[in-house]
């Protein structure tokens, strides 16, 4: 049977939404970043396991990412690479939203991993973000006492949008009580930087070859949501990080939908 069976706790809500008894909640703009590094057997990706207490994707292994902060869209930052307008054309978004998505991609990656895709100039990247002063800024970004634009300006840093590659666009199904309109990016771990288990929304982190993560999910050793599974499946076709970066991508919006088949509610992605 096609599609994935819906969890029991969503079945009644799905029927309510499909019948029009319940209005879908709006999807919040969000960004997620697949961090890549070269391994002995091919590219590896960085995955975080979300805490079981999280309201969204509890217990799932995911890529770093999160919602757009309204200040990400409004405040100008020093910028190198494709402009917000160009990113908007790629992702089918207004320029202001596109600016927010790219800023959120870089900001959330730093918040959740310590990896920062920015540098003192348009051709450089910060070499190390492990000091106490960096940690203080990371925590201030998380609690929103520091905006991303102010963080970059204070440190004299330029956002490197040219080091991000657009990969996909997924929207959470309308039946879900918490929804995100998420653009997926790919980025290579900058030279000299390293990921850190910084806690927060995740209780475990790991580097995995895409095919290994898929195999673990097949054996039910880890849980992957459909967008993560699909992205890992696509990345498993590449033997090198360079091949991933060189691959052409057409961004097609994917909005899984719930359908009832023979009395069973299932989630379809096509």
C-alpha cells in the first residue's frame, strides 16, 4: 500500500481537517542545513536527535535548523554570494522572506552545532568558534537577546551565502498541529571548524554516511521523518562532497497530504 500510515493520535485530526471541521494552522518559515564532510567511504552528514520532550519531531534524527526570527528578515547584514533576490527566485519566495531564510539557515546552524558559515571577508570563513566568547554569543542568539545582524556586525563578519547550496522545499502536512514551510540547504563543514554537542533541543549528535542512516532507520534503530529520509536517500547517490555541490537541483515544493485508503489514513508525498 502506498504512503505511510498516520500515527493513531493524528487520525481523527486528519479527518477533521479533510472534512473542513478544523482549519489547518499556518506554516512558519524555517530553514534547515545539511552539513557535509568528506569521509573515508564518502560524504558524511551531521544529525541531531531531538529530545523526546520536543513538541515537533520528538525523538527524530534531523539536520540542524529552525524557524525564521522576524529580525532575520528585517535587519541588513554584510553579505557575500547570491543576493536575497536570487535566493527568492530559487525558492519561490519574496526577497524579504528569502533574506530571512538564509539568515535563519546560518544562525540556526551556529546555534545548534557551533558551525558558522561566515567570515571576516567575502572570501574567508571563521576558523574557530569554540571560545567562551563565542559560546556567550551562541547562547544570546538562542534566547533572542542578541539578533543575528547585531552578532555579525559586532564581530565584523560577512554572511557567506555562496557556501550554501539550495536543496529542497518541504511543507509540513496540513493535518499537523505544528507546521513549518522549510527550505533545505547543503553546506560543507568549514575548514578548521568542528561541530560541538551543544545540547539544547538535541540529546544526541552523530556523523553518518547517508546510506548508513537510512539502513539504521530501516532496522528501526533510529527514526527519520520523510523529508530527512528523502534527503539522505538523494545524498546517498554521491561518492564525494564535491559531487553533491556540483549536482544540479530543481527546487520543487513538496506538501505531503493525508488520504484515506480502505479505511486507513495514510500520508502521501506524491
